[in-house]
C-alpha cells in the first residue's frame, strides 16, 4: 500500500525543536529518525488545515478562499494517509499544529481584508518552499521504506501547491499595487 503525506514550514519549526536547528537549512545536519519525521509531518498537516480554515473565514479574495479550501481538503486527506504510515511504524502523531503554525495563526487572527490575504499567501509560499527542502532530506534520511515512498510520492503535490501559492500570491501583490495606486490618485484629485 502506498501512502502520501505533505509537509510545510511548520515541519521545519518542529524539526528545529527536535534537532536543534532547521534541518532544511543545515547542510551537515544529523538526520532525523522516522518517528521524529512522522511527528513533524503530523503537526505540519494539522497546521495547514487550521490555517486553511482560518483563511476560509477571513480571506477577502475568492482565489485565496479557494486556495485555503484546497489546503484543508488536501491536508485532511494527507493527514489520514500519514496516520496509516505512522500506525505501521508504531508512532503516535501529534493532535495539534506545531508552534510555528500556532504563532502564525495568532498573528493572522488580528489581520483582515487584503492584508490578511497577502500575509496568508506569503506564508503559504514560504511553507511550500521549505517543505520541498525537508521532503528532499526525508527521502534521503528516512529508514523505513514506507516513509521514503510517501515522501517521494508527495513531492509532485507539494510542488503543485507551491506553484498555486506563488500564482495567487503574485495576483494578490498586483491587486494591492492597483489599490494603492488608485488610492493615491484619488487623493491627488481632491
């Protein structure tokens, strides 16, 4: 049986706690064991789900809301798949998002409108870029074939999420630029 999972910047933050540093940015870092990897991925998926739910409530732009819905849907499925791999490895996954996602959610709850949309999409771009780095390390350092296989299978989906996040983020930046420009033109016309 083949399973897939997804990781994000939250995985990086948890890895920092588990391995005393960011594993995606440390070239000679000690590899994480499979249980630590699975724990990091579980927290990261929970974080993506919770962030997506928050974005569905607070986002102003329809593209951002659609992206957030996709994150909730995909990460819910990926978390279910990850749970199967964790059970095979006798690992109990965390039930809450990692500290990085919790901190980001607290910050995001105070934002609204275009500012929320921009910040959320910027965070998603950053998450997915760092996820690809961690995914590559996982493919090399995981001991269990099921964990390695899941990492290899997840990469296309992660890259797809990154491309979507970059596209929506670029659209948000362009929209913000138009709003700022029209606001300054309206002020000059007075």
